[in-house]
């Protein structure tokens, strides 16, 4: 993969599937098969990122494991390029392809919460909103995405960052078992007693080894009420608040989930007029403990007299939806992320200076604290690397007008180039639009881990049938 503009304008690439083969698949398929010409074809091929405009030859909307097996076997027999889709949130658009087949697990929404074992079994089509709704009924949660329509499957396999990560680890650290369909259409289970190596690879190794049909995740007591919300200051206050936050998260309890954000204040009723449409600095928080403990954790930030203070006791499910409105489906998105070994005064000043040139009012630059439970997992204990980072810096560029793409992509790249001296290798690829192979290798970490991942790929997908992902190439000819 190259570092080109990540847009595609679709053509069918001339591929027409034999009607008899599709009819044969349909006879053994319980879900829907969507093809060009169907009234909802455009709706079904759309993904979160409006920059991605691809036209698959077939979308297989699977309702269960048997559909996934049938779809995989069909794609293999027709030699089709395969995209696997759950929540459709991949910013590089891995969930859809031109001319090939989308294996869409989104209709698979089963979820079974076992309060006795504290483990949930979730089918692969669940989004975080759907997942949290069920687990919160009994006051349980795992580290989940901060946007309700992100897919549980794609996020977990690629790492999984959320408000609870410093207390309970990343989502992939909570993955205790998975069932998947391999490239040859076989069902394989991975857990702590069988295929442990595969489970290790699924904890951060992405969709490289097969189509995951269900996952089992460890749950923890959280909520239902927590202290959460957002404080906002004019951008001129960013330096002092960010420095205080940096020092505060060094010693604050693992309960304190937080993210300082550079944004443009929206023209919303809760924003005072003098801030609306102006560069602002926000702090989003979610405290995993009791609302009272959470209140004590956020109190020091009130000393900085925020212009907007919406931090209060609220349902955990509401905190999980706080950024939904700012990240609607269909906008154009170009994202980058890098890990930071620390946040020096010089790094803070450079971030503030560079972010001042933000080209779209819809974009956000966010810093998140890492460490704690994330770095208590040994680097060799999962496919995911970068566990020694102190922070991650995210640049989420978003805009509506396709004519502006070049400007915003160029700005995002230049921001990360300017900040490169303050970054370190090993960021999770879930958040990056450009994913060269070298970047993927670097994100997994040591040569030994990369060797182990290649061996797993050779075992489960030697032809690189599943290659639209943060790809691990098999060692043989693909
Ligand atoms: C608005 C927004 C908010 C986000 N917030 C967070 C966040 O808070 N924390 C975080 O960690 N990430 C976050 N992400 C990033 C997100 O986790 C990744 O983009 C992830 O890949 C999305 O998963 P998905 O299932 O929604 O996407 P899809 O596009 O459906 O899938 C992405 C890729 O994941 C793999 N995959 C998905 N399902 C399966 C499956 N069943 N079997 C095998 N492989 C599969 C495939 O390679 C697929 O191409 C966010 C993304 C967006 C757009």
C-alpha cells in the first residue's frame, strides 16, 4: 500500500459474476445477497468514511456462521477479492472493495451476558452502542469504543481503545475467546485452552486470520452511573490546562479516563456565544468508579473555570455516545495517530502552534493518556505493540466538501510531520488512513513478534485471502 490520496472512485472493474453461481449461493444462504442494480446497493456499499466510494460485485449480508462459511467458499471458488465488514468504521475503508465481495457480518447481533463468569459472548455484527446496552443492564462493561456505531469486532481485533483502558486494559486485552471462519471455510475456535497462538494473534493482529463470527470478552463492574462529560475553554487556555492535565494523569487513579481535545466550538445551545465557531480546547472525561469518586477526580479541573462545564453524573451509555454527534457517518475523513513517549513542554507548545493551522472546523486533535493497565500486559503477550507509550496523539480530519480533500489531507500529514520528533514507533493502526506494510510491522513491534505473526498467517491464511486489513503477508507466494 502506498501513501497516496486515500480516495477511490468506484468502477465495477468489469467483473460480472455468473448468475448460476450466485443462484447456487443464494440457495444455501439465509441472509441477503446484494448486487449492483438492487435498490439498496448504494446504501449497503456505503461505509463510515465518505471518501471511500467502492463498488463490490456482491455484498453477502450474513445472518450466522453458516452464511459466513458459504460466503467464504463462494469468494474462494470465484477468486474474488474479499472485504470483511462489521461496523464499517475502518477509515481506510477496508470494509468494502471494488469488484470483489463484501462479507458483511453486521446482521449478526446475538449477545449473551453471563453474570456468573463475567464474560459476554457477542456475535461479530454488534456495535458498541448495542453491546453496552446489554451489558449495562447488569452494570457490566468492557473497554469499548467511544462512538456507538463502531463495530465491536473490528475494534477488538485491531487493539481497542476506550475510556476504561487505563483500568481494564484495551479491548483486545479482554478478548478471552473467538470463533472464526478461515480462508478454506473451516470453523476454528481460539481460547486459553485451544489454539492459544491464534488467540494471541487476534489480540491486535486485525482481520488477518479469518472472519470472526463471535467474540467472548471479559466484563467488569462499571456504572450504570458514572461521572462524565466535557469541559471547554477558549483555545488560549490550552497550554496551562494541558500542562496541568499531563502532570495530573501521572498520579490520578486508573479510574480517570480523559482526553484533551483541540476543536472548534460548535454553534450549540450549550456553548456560550463568545465561543461558538471559535478555536477551543476541551477535556472529555469518563470516571470508571462511583459518581462521587469521579466528582473528586474532576474537581481540580474546575479550578481552571471552564467556560462550559457539562461534567456530571450520567449513565455510562451516555458518556459512550458523547462524540457521536461530532462524528457523523458520511463525512470525508482522513486520520492519523502516533504514540508519544511523554509530553514535554516543547511538545505541548509545538502541538498548540501546529493545531492553530487546522484547516477544517470539523476536525479534532486529541491526546489520550496510555500506560497503566495497557502497559501491565507484557509486550510479548499479544500481537499488539506500543504498550510502553505514555500518550497517543490523534488527528481526526473531517470535512464535508470533497473539493477540499487535498487541503485537509495535506494539513493532516504536515501536522504529523511537524510532530514527528516527539513521537515513537508502535501506534495501533485502527486510527490511521495510510497503512504501509512497514507501518504495520512497526506497530506489532519486535522482529520475534512479526515472525510469530507471519507463522500464524502461513498457518491460517497462506494465500493472503484476507488482505484488506493491516496486512501481515504470508511468507510464500500469495
Ligand atoms: C467515529 C469513529 C470512532 C472510533 N472510535 C474508536 C475508539 O474509541 N476506540 C478504538 O479503538 N477505535 C475507534 N475507532 C477505530 C475503529 O476501532 C476501527 O476503525 C475499527 O477497524 C472499526 O471496526 P468496524 O468493525 O467498525 O469496521 P469495519 O470497517 O467493518 O472493519 C474494519 C476491518 O476490521 C476487520 N474486521 C471487522 N470485522 C471483522 C470480523 N468479523 N472478522 C475479521 N475481521 C474483521 C477487517 O479487516 C475489516 O476490514 C473509531 C472509528 C471511527 C470511524
